[in-house]
């Protein structure tokens, strides 16, 4: 059973609109009811910070990683990346998920932001510029990044 289902442009849940493309809205359904169908299913991996409520902005990072590289990516996220980024000013918390339907990209990280510029702060840039990050970045077969605004 998924811990998160994302439906694009229709469905229940918290709505987040891509700030660069208003037609791209995610319906973010955490803890979906048993038997919920449709959308992209994800399993929870880890979280840090306050992820208990919708944030004004959601920064999503989708990665496609080969199965053999997942242990190293998970160590990097858990030991360095997630702690560094969620400690940045304006970052409320972050959550990591693994896609359940064998689709690509297979990993999702979602950072809850107070404002859309959090990922432009010196602290955030430093967190994305470590030696360990440079070593794992070649493992990213694909990546997509979006800033999404909570839609009431």
C-alpha cells in the first residue's frame, strides 16, 4: 500500500501548482485510504523536520537511480544531504519517497519551504556543493526539479 499518491491535475489531497507552469498541478495525497487507485504511488523512506502539514511551497526533486547505486544514494541522503538541506533557513522539513510502480524517475524528495527562494540561499547552495554530492551526482540517470506553491 502506498504512503503517498500523486495525481496530476485532478484528484483529492493537497494541491501544489508548479510556479513556472500553472497548468501543472499535483494532488498530493499522503496516507491515502486503502484501495486508493490512480496516480503515481510512493513508499515513504525518511523525513526530517516538520512534515506534518502543508507548506506554502514544496520543492520537489525527482531522481532516477540504478538499483545497484541506491544503497550509496540512501547513505548520502540520510547522513548528509537531507540533514544539511532541512537545516537551511526557510526549509520547514523534507521527505523522501521511493516509487512503487517501477516507473521512472524512481525517487522523490520533497522539501517544504516558507518561500520559493530557499533553494537559492548560500546555505542551500553549500549543501548541494559538497564533495560527497559531487561523487554521487554521476549516479543520477535523470533528474527533475520543481518549485510548487500550495493552492488553497
